[in-house]
C-alpha cells in the first residue's frame, strides 16, 4: 500500500488507540486490541518500550495480523525497523527518536507521525516530511514523562492553523474533557488509559468515538 492510500485511510479515522500492556490493568494487549477493533477503532498504535527485539517483533506481528483483519491502520511507536519488518502502516517518532527526514528516506510509503509540544516542533516535523503531527500532552498524564509538562488545549489553537497535514491530540484526554479538543478542531484523538485501563474497553472506546463523530 502506498503512502497516499494510507493517508486517505488515516483521514477517515477518529479515535487513535495507543496500546501498552503495562496500562491494560492486567489484561493482555491483544485482548484490549480486539476490544477496540470491535468498537470500530481503525487507527491503533503498538507502544512497548521495554521488550527485547525478538519479543517486540513477535507481539507487533500479532497486532499486524489483527489490525489487517479489521482493515485498521497500525502505527508502531519509535521503531521504524519493527514497523517495516511487520508490515505496519507507519511509525510514530518522538523528539529524541530517528529524525523524520531519515525515516521518510528509508520508508517512503509509511505514515510517519511526529510528536510536537510547540509550534516550532510541529512546523519542523511538517517540513521534514511527517504525515501527521501529534500535539500534546494536552492535559496532565501519567503514561509518559514529558519535561515540558501539559501544554494545554490552547496550544491546538496556536499550532493547527499553520498545519497543512493532519494532527492528532494526546495526553490525559477523557470523556469529560474530550470536547475541549474537539471544539478546537481535533478530529483524531489519541488516548491510552482512557480506553486500555477502562473497566469495559469496548464501551470506553465506543463512547469516545461517538463523542468525536457527533461533535
């Protein structure tokens, strides 16, 4: 699949489920993945930072099998090599990961996401060839340490008008505050524990999807 086709499918998504087994409340990441796919989520990120490469590949390949079966996009956090080896649709890169322009040269047909905590970082990622930028962390979150702390929903107002590529929003987004990002133009909302740590993963994903689609 070429990057244009993948990007067209990306535009059609709503909730972006980021799955890390550590935040699945004792459930397997695969069980959580299956629940979010059943809820209609079609954009998933495989995010595991503390596994040996062989196990990382094997687990990601399981994600690829299931997302492909559901016609969902699979993004791999950090690891371009794992994304390529498993046939994933893209990779998401942080500010200290492989540069966007290097990833784009190696993988011209993959979606390349880039984390941005400021307008400067967002514009740099766009210029370097990112497919989308993730603006965040919007609200305080316990799933990732970011030295800048929560940047607030107002940052969407500052960054979004300057982008010609899609953007996602992430960081502490829950059903009771999701409208803060939606009213600022967000259409692709990324979450971790709001879904993965919920009592009912399927219901939590469906609730957030409905909020996005009905806004």
